[in-house]
């Protein structure tokens, strides 16, 4: 069963790697030490044979090989060495010995000279592998026995295993002393930032803390940095939500107070006759205001959710501006505001847009501008071509509404398109504070943008830039 924690998994991985490393080291040591022990044994046998070579040569000359072999066998038997004489065909010369014998002939190359040594490993009839060293006694063209063979049971494997078992615990101890702290440090460097990240993530629904420190590996740092960015965005969203709720409470309180007051007056008989009619009219007007507020909120949410789809059609920008000007001219005259347009008498730039959406954009902009200009003021509606708009930098058309009112308050131009923002009642009157928010959403739905700015020495301009071809549509 795999550990669930990251620290546990790192430690398990460290343990697995360590065991594999220990096995590899042990196996390598065994192979190397076995070869060294084998070489040491054959080397010792060769040295012993070299020291006995003179006696063997004399025995060959005097034909006393059997007696010499018996004497040497008795001398070396105490250290487990066997002695044999090898004939020229590789077979053993029968000297009536009792030592175990090789199961096959010993190959002595024909070109070797007296004193040269042949080493190797071969099975003996005692069931053991023996290491041997054969010293050549005669020249290639000579007569008599070819070599003397000294052998011992091959214990190089057991000796190597014993050395490995003595050495490997030291290797394991050193690797644990060095590697275990490194594994713990690595696991903490990764797990500690992740635990902080998990704790901060769990606290997001209730409270937001300061940005987390960027610690740990690069991947953890990137994750923490993105979390900090997300946390900051959530904090900003909560701030905007708090402001929205505060504005919403403010916008609902006035009509509800009026409705409640007049309803009470009608209920207790305080408002009678003409007063009752006025009370009913006030209730109707405030209820209509509430209905418009709810409708505008719903319109924004539908636009953001993509429920209210756009239906683009070819529109002449100059015709749209002239139509909006004519529609609001009576209202502007009643408010003692001069309303005109800044387009040629002929056709202007054309674009593909949702006609109802564009009419609502211009209506909201012109209505706000008339309220801001006030009696004696002047409002101008215009349209012009622009080279680039939106993220894909399409050509577009900019619709602008300019007034000579007091302008936006400090910081108001940047917040003009926020929901319920009403930095200056002179610009919004008794509106809901949602008009420009709807304008922004309609512009974004087309793939366009909206801007607000103050003019010098006074006045303001609000512009909506729409692409000639809406986002998602293919240019003709």
C-alpha cells in the first residue's frame, strides 16, 4: 500500500533506491572480490610451484617423480593443496596419489617453455571447483612429464561473500547518514509549501491571508505564485461584491421606503382623495424602478453567461447615431440640453452588430450625458473609424458621446463601468448605476471595449469601440 503523504512517498522512494543501490554495490563488490581472491589463490599456487620446480626437474631426470610428489604432497597438504603431474596430452601421470583429480585433461599450450605457468579453474572428481596453477617442466620438444599441477578448492566466492558482508554494513550506514537527512530535507522543502498552500486554500471561503512565500522547487514556486494571484483576484472580487451589495441595498432602500410609506398611508386612511391617487402613482413609479433595476441586473448576468446571443446585421454607423439623436432630442429639449451629432449627411462607416444592442448602448450613453450636462449644456454624439480594436486587433468603429458637464470625479473615469457605481449624482441622477455596466457588457459581447475620460477644461467623453466584424464571426 502506497503512503498517502508526499513525505512518506519520498521516504519510500529513497528506501527503494537505497536498497537497489546496496544490492548493486554488493553485487559489484562480490564479483570484484571473487576475482581478486581467485587471482591471489592461483598466484600463491604458482609461487609454490616455482619454488618446487628445481626438485621436480631433478626428479624427472632421475626418474624419482613418484617419491618427490609424495614428499611435496605431504608438505602442502596442510593448506589444502593437491599435487599432480601432467603428461604432454594433458592427462595426469599416475603417481598413486590419493588427492582428488580433475574430471578432464589440463590443456598446456604446446608453445610454452620451461618455467612458464598456466592458471585456471576446473572441476575435480570430489564435486568441487578447484583453482590450479601448472608450471611447465620441459621444453616443447623435450620428453617426460610436461608440467606439475598444484590446485586448491575454489573458495573465492565464499571469501568474497564474507568480505562483502563485512563491508556492506559500513556502506549502508554511510548512505543512511548522508542520504536520509537529504531525503527528509527534500520532502520538507516540497511538503511544507504544499501544506501552507493547502491550509491557505481551505481558508479562502472564510478569510484571505497575506500572499504565501515563494519557497521550494520551481514547480511549487509556480503553483504558489498562481495561488497568490488567484487569492488576490478572489479578494478583489469579494471587495467588488461587498460594494455591489452595499450599492444594491442603497438602491433598494429608497423605493422600498417610498412604497412602504405610501402603502401605510393608504392602509390607515391618511392618504385620501387626491392624495390617495398620488400615493398610488408613487407606489407604481417606485415599483417600476425596482422592476427596471432587477431587469438590468438580469441583463448583465445573461450577457456574461452567454444566454442572450447577439444577432449581427449590417449597420450604418452614421444612421445609428442620427437615429439615437432624434430619439432623445425631445427629452434633451425638455432638460434644456442641446443635442446634436457629429457625422456627415451621407453614409458613414459600416459594421456588423446587433441592432438592439447598439441602440441600447447609445441610449444609455446619451441618457447619462444629458443628465450630466444639465440645463444649458451641450451633448454631441459621433462615430468614426478606428484601425484596431480587441485582442485580435480588428478594424472597428468608435461611437462616442461627449458632454460639457462637470466630468467624472477623481478616479471616477476608471470605475465608470462598475455595477452600481455612481461617483457623482449629477452624472447619473436617479439611475440605478447599471447603465454603463450594461454598455461595457454589450461591448465585450461584440469583442469590443469601452472607455471613459474627462475633457479639458470641463466635460467628459464615453466611447464604445466595436469591431467591424463581431468576435466569433468571419469577415465577409
